[in-house]
């Protein structure tokens, strides 16, 4: 980075800061000015609640920010707690045409359980010229909490302002950054490695020749973008030295130039090539809690009719049908008996009596022989049979 470029960059940063501070709303107490489509960060520390930080217990405080009148933050805003800085950080990118909003932050002392609340009014300043061009980068060796240190983003912007995108020196800004893991990337295999970040740089200026040349250099890596991220040191470009001098390890498989990114009023779309998905992240309408009068009322009459009256009605209909069937069947029997002549009934009764008499006599006859056969058998059972007798003349002489 040349000395002249550094002076131009410094003058631009000072002029931008002064332009923001010129707004009278920014000087009001408990107010913070942010620019639409530009990332802002806010540190939440014990000093914000007039508490003293403890060196013995640096993580004794817990914070819960939310949009005023809502249970949570808007969809384009995030909050994380950093154990490195022992503080919380609120960050996000206000979408285009975003109105002013107010945040409520509740702090809890985990040791004494004392609570405190602060209200911060955010004033959203519109951007004069929309940024229609973006550069998408993925950096391996950084985490989101590293980007809360301003010098990381300043060093990254200085590379583009001085070497790669000199046409955007006046309005180049960071329009989005997030954790790569939060966007769907895998955790690193080694626990000591950082999870990586995705950063978008935006400007209204056209892309420079250096960026277009870099885009052509990384085009052969488009097939790897749909599968997974490149291994580290898999592909180094001709400008990789500029980033490594400032300790940036860039995933060149994720490098992409996006043209004509005009933010819409209802959504702001960006694409993570490592997942091949589209995430809606920024300009979503703010959620407002409904009033009691707007909440619809539910009537249980319909459910009562379906669960009680309908089964009762079906049961009554079935009972009526069964009663009708029994009545008609009884009337049919009576009518059949009435149609039968009296003489036929007398004959039928006589036949029945004769049949019964014959059956009884037949049963008695069958039982008599059986009893006669059973009597000798019973006698033989209780006594021995007599000896046999000879039919000839009985001899009085006994042979020995």
C-alpha cells in the first residue's frame, strides 16, 4: 500500500465519520447512528450499565438484547457473547429503507442477580448511492469475534482500495459478514483452527481490471464450489501474497464477483457457494406483536356439535330403525298365524301328539332288551359260572 493511497484512505475515513456525526440525532444521548447496507457493530460491556468489570470473574454478566416491543432481535441482526473480549456484541446490516429503531438490553449479574436495563435509539442514515457490485470472500483463519476488532476489516479494505479495486476508494464498505459455520459450512477438523468467516465488500463503482483478471483466474475452481471448499493452499492466485502479508488466508474457491446487486424492499439475497443455497438474510419486515383486540377469537360451538350432537343423532336414528324392524317382524308372525285355518291347526296338533306318543313307545321298546341282556352279565360278574353237565349216563364209579 503506497503512502499516497494511505493518505487518501485516511481522508476518506475521516470525512465519512464527520458526515455521520453531522446529523443532530447522532449527538443525542443513548443514540447510535448507522448507515444502511453497511455492517455496524456495538459492544455490550458492564460499563454500558455503569457497572464495574471484575478481573476475577470477567464472565459474571449476562446480556439479553431485543427490539423494543418484540421478544427478539430482527432477522438481519445478530448477538453473540465473546469470551475473548468478555463482552457481548450486536452486529448486522440495516437494509435499504430501514426506519429508525430502538433496542432494549437487559443485563443480569450472575453473582448477585441484580438486573439493569438500557435503551439504545438507532438512527439509520440512508446511503446516497446504492452499492450495485459486491466481492464475496471466505477467510479461513478468522472467526466472527476477530472482526469486532476494527483493524482486521480496515486491513482487508486497504488491500482492495490500494491494489485491487482502486475505483471504489470512496465508498467501499463491508456490507455483510458472518461465521462460515453459521451459514452451513463444516467445523474444522482441528479444534485449534478457527471456523472461518464470509465477508461481502460492496461499492457503487464498477469492477477494476485487477478484479476481472482475478475472476478469470479463479473460474476453473467453479466445479469445486458446488462440492466443497478448497483445501488450504490448494490454489494460490497471483494476488494471494497481498492477503497473506496481512495474515489473511483466503479460500479462492469461494471468491466471486456479483454484479447489479440492487437491494429490494422486501429481501436481500446472497448465495453461499459451499452449500449452493440461497439465504434470505437482511431486509425482512420487522415483527410487531399483535394487540389483544387483533388476536382472533375461537368458538367451540362447532366442535361441540361435531363431538356430542352428531353421535347422539346417529344413535337415535339406529334405535328407530331397529324398533321398526322388530315391529314389522312381529306383525308378520301374527298375520301368518291369523291366515292359517283353524281345522289345519287342529290337524297339526293331532299329528304332533301322535308323533310324540310313537317316539315314547319306541324308546321304551328299545330299552327293555338292553335291560334283559345286562342282568346275566351282572350275575356273572358277582359269582362263578356253574360247571358243565354231561348229556350221557352218569357213572357212579370214580376213576382215580
